[in-house]
C-alpha cells in the first residue's frame, strides 16, 4: 500500500535518524491535498447516511462505534 502512495507522490519515505534499518513516512503536500479532498467527500457521504436518522439514533450509533473502537484497544 505504501508503495502505491509513494508512486503517486502522496507520501515519501525518509531514513529514520535513530534507526538505520527503518524509514519514516511523511505525507507530501500532494498527499495533504488529497486527504483534504477525501475528508470533504467523507463528510458529505456521512451527512447523506445520517439524514435518515433522528438525532437520538445518530447519538446511539456514535456511542456504539466509539465503544467498538475502545474495545479494540
């Protein structure tokens, strides 16, 4: 996956100064721009999905998802 992102110029690998065997991954300006575009698209889609739920239902769904996330840690 990283290779594909790197080929598209969205990330770059740089040597890790504290460990010669590894690299650090840095998001490029193009990568930050793509991420901003993706966030807009995700926010739009989430709004579409949430439109059919009441505020109480949306709160319950968020609580459930947060519970799952916490349980995975």
